[in-house]
């Protein structure tokens, strides 16, 4: 399962069924879960834990030093869950101790070639990063979001669940859950209806979210007044509750 040209540190922990391809390098603090496949010319370093059933393609780099001038070599982590696919030339940097100290990635994510996950990012489950999507530090991406190719996301931005970012966009503010955003300075273009239907959202949920979108983003009301109107006109469903909480908890401001 381990090619004779691979370099595996004696302190690394590889579970049963792990495969490591030619010329890959695995560092001393690395732990890799069962049945994960590491392709050729992959470098996994630092304090990095990779879960079960992941596939890492050739020339990927996981757990390298964060690209942060404040970092001075202290212990920091990449924690990755199960069944993730990491394609060619993907780079995932570990966290910084002055922040949360770790970069975390959930389960069942798909990172396409040349995508980049910077230090201290927090990525949920079933997230897709298309080719050359670039995340700066401290970004949070909720479940089932899609980031298009060549997208750049500013540090500390949050992308809500089931949102989708069009290719080539620049995102400098939080993108609310369930929405489509696009543009050099991304703005909203309505509800991600197709994505929500693919995830089997009910017609009732879609109707409530469409009403909420119109009131919050198309009525010209302040957020406070829009919230009051929502309380009277839209069913207070879990989806609408999450949308409102996401907006109210924003620190960078909301893409409109």
C-alpha cells in the first residue's frame, strides 16, 4: 500500500488500508485514517489529521506553514474529516496560534485543482471549491456551499449554507445562506433555487425564503424594519430563522 519511494516519518500514524503513492512525504505529526488514498508527489506536514476514506491527488500540499507573517513556528493544526476529495495542486495551510489554532474541514467536501484554503478557515460538509477558488484566512463556509472557479474570498468572510458564488467573483462581505452571488465585487442575484431543489427543500421552504429575500434585500427597508415585516408576513421556519441569525451576527457586513 506504501510505495517504496515514499518518505514516511517513523512518528506518523497511518491506519489500516492507507495508500501512499510514489515520492510522497508524510511528516512526523501526521495522522491518516483508514482507507485514505494519498497520490504521488503529495506533501503532508505539520500537525495534520486526515480522516477516513479521503482521496488526495498528486502534488497537493496539506498542513504547510500558514502564509502569515505573525506565525513563528508554534503548534497549529489541520483537522480534516472523512470522505473528502482533494484534487491536484490543492494547498491547505494549518492554523495560527493567535487565532483558533487550526484549519478545520468537515466531511464529503470536494476541492478541485489549484484551490487554496488558508490558515484558520472553517469549512463544513458537502462544500465544493471549484478550480483555483482561493480562500484567505479565517473564512467560514457553511454546509453545501459552492465556490466557483477563480473566486477570491476576503479574510474573515462567511459563506452561508447552500449559497453559490459565480466564477471569477471577488467576495469581500458575508454571503447569506441560500443565495446566489456574483461579480467582481459580488452582489446578490436572488435565491439559489436550483441548488435548494437539488437538496430536496420543500415548496413551502422555497416560498418562505423567496418572501424573506424580497423583504430583506428588495424592499429598501432597514434590517430592523425588515425583521418586523418578516415576523408578520413570513412563516418563522428553520430556514428563515437561520437566514436572519446569519445576517444579524455578521461582522463584515452582508453582500446585498
